[in-house]
């Protein structure tokens, strides 16, 4: 069966950076993704917590199918849907309160994505990190059942409850060129475990990048190993998710 390839961005295609805007993209990555997409008949998408527009900026001049904000917004075949900030007035009000509560924590970063918000404490001292985590948990609880909190690597993100990477992948798989293929999803974080579960349930292949505990069925060591695999596949190596260089 042909493959449909879904790729997380931070920690999977690129190394995690201290600040979200400090990510460095390997100069060969975009061309590799373009060549691999062609080999896969177009069935390649980025599935990320980042907004679609931010992914476009990092991967320019390439333009790929993307599920952004954990699936809140999705672009397929050039058509973008979802992700409007104005559709989330309760969240917008809570973002303002978060900014006020965290204003004195200079090392804590608020990444306002419009239809979701992430609080990063990677650069913060332990006490400040604990305070930031507690504050974002309180904010998520205040929003009620319409939103949920995703905890990742020194980050907490509030997203619409209906949005998961698993739902996004399933939505891609309903239409060409993804339909009828075997889904392969590569991710690195706790936030990717939901997608691993749905991919496994649907008979696909889940690949965890890094050493943390996981329900993924395969593993790669780090983003460099991911790029090595993608380059090999783009160069004509067998598209076999059971043979993973660098695993």
C-alpha cells in the first residue's frame, strides 16, 4: 500500500529552539520535502501546533498541505479553512488575562496564535516555570469544556477541545491524494500521542522522535535522523516505515 506522510515540525523536522521564533531550518529541508511529496503523489502534509502562516514562513518558498494549531486550521490543495481568532471570543479574553498575570515573568513567553495560545517556560527559573504552568492550567479550567490544555516540553497550550492532530490526519485521509493510503506520522512530543493513538488504530505507522515513553510503534533518535530518512526516501530508497535509518 502507498504511504501518506504526516510530519510534525518542532522537534521533528527541526531542532527545538529556546524561543519559537529562533528555530533554524536546514537549508536542504524544503527541497527534500518537495521531492518526497512528488514521489508520494502529493500525499505529504505538515501537522503542527504552529499556525499555517508561520510554517509557510519557515519553509518558504515551499508551500505544503498543513494542519495548523493542532488541526484548528487546515490547508489542502491551497485552500485554507478554520483558525479565525474572531470565532473564539472567550479565548481572546482569557489571553488578555494571561498576559496580565504573566507580565512580571520576563523569561516566560506567550505565543498568541489567534485561535489558540501557548505559554512557554523553557527559559524560566524553576519557580517561575512552576508558576507559569499553574497559571495556564487555571486559565484552561476557566474556559471550560470548549477548550483543553495540552502540556508539552516546557509549554502549555490552550486549544479548542475539538482540535487534535489525530482528527486532522483523519480529515486529510478522507480525500485525494491521501485516501486509500497507509498513514505514517512522525512526532516528538506529548501532544503527538493523541495522533499516534489514532494512527495506530487506523492501521498506520506512528514514529516517536526522541527517547521519551510513547505508544508509537517506531522510533527515530532526533530531527537529524528524521531528515536523514526523508532524504533517503526522496532519493529513491524503499518507502518502508519498518526500515528507519538512525533508529
